[in-house]
C-alpha cells in the first residue's frame, strides 16, 4: 500500500497529537496537579463534547452518534484509564517502552494472523525503529514498578485494539465521537469510586481539557482517517516515532537537554519508520 502525501500528513498530525498527549499527561500527573481518575474523566468528557458538537455541525443531527458497537468505547476506556494510572508509578521512558512495545507486538501479530506478509525491507525498518526506541528508553529503565508495567501493558493492548477497530470505520469522526461519548460514563464512575483524594488544581483541569478536546478527540479522529490508508504493520510501526517526537518537544517546551542519545535514537527510528512506509510502494513498483 503506497502512502500518499495526504495520508502521510494525516499520520504525522496524529503522531504529533499522541506525543502531545504524553507531555500533557506528564505535566498534569507528574506534578500532582490532578489525580489520575479525574484526569481520565475530564479528558474523555472533553473529547466527547468537542467531537459531538463537530458531528452535529457537519451532519445537522445526532444520528451518526447512534450505534451498538461497544468495541471502540470499551477499548478507549481500557486504554485511557490504565495509561493515566501507570504514569503515577513508572517514568516516561519505561512507559514509552512498554506501551509502544506492546502496541507493536499486538498489531503486527494481528497483521501476520490476518495474512499480511511484510517484506524483508519492512522487517529491516521495524528492526531499525525498535532499536531506536530501545536505545532511547532502556538506559532509563531501572527496576520498574510491576503494577505500573502491568497497567501500561493493558493500555498498550487496548490502544492496539482501538486502532484496529478504527481501520474498518467509514466515518472516523463519528466513530471517535461515539467512543468518547460512551466511554465517558465509565470514566466518571471510576472517578466517583476513587473520590476523596486531593482536589485537582485549575492547571490540572486545564491540561486534562486540552488533552481531551484537542490532542485526544481531534487527534484520534485524524488517526482513524489515516488508518484507512495504512496497513496494520505501517500503522503499528509509525507509532514508534511518538516517544522521539515527545522527547524533541520536551527539549523545546520543557527545556529538557538535547542529548546524544536522543539524536541517535531519532536517527534510527525515523528512517526505520520511513522504510516501512515506503517498502510496499517499492515492492509494487
């Protein structure tokens, strides 16, 4: 499957949104501005509100929000809640390694089961990109909390399922709106069950709102649109760029140092992903 300029642009926008989510979550939970359950509830509710309003404006009704498929809402909640709680127990490097490692295993495993047969060039790109991720994150991994790792593993499997479900939808915006809308009650219920903690700050609430409305709601809708034109393997490997994008953004936005390790990791991940995205087109040519 050749990746056109439009699909590549949509994919890049989605990956930037994913990286932004990582930074927003780190800023909110890492500095204890808000608790994980409340962050998740606000994030999903904000995404549901924005996407529902966009669907209503485009279609003139709420009819596209109807549907009985619960795979999307359940997968979204199963990703968002463990993702938030995991960041309370493990660092960003461990989280990225576990999350995207599990996403690769789940999605590429499904692709092989479904009949995709990556070429040698594709496997070379996968290996190069995975090496870059490991080179970036493994040195920061030291006795990770097992519960945190388990939570991030659940999040990785759920996110892979959410992405796989999205490849089959013909209405990316409405599908995401339904998922956010019907997963919000689950998140609110979780926040209610775990109530009694510290009160969230205004900054923590603002970060959750931005994460939900923009980088999650709109970002995931863009991802669903791009997924229709990517193979499962391409979609899986493309996400390995997220930790690199997040780390580069942290250099500019959070004044984190630009290390040699980050440069080498980026020099491995980005060409590796490029090989995977271009391999199918070369094979057809």
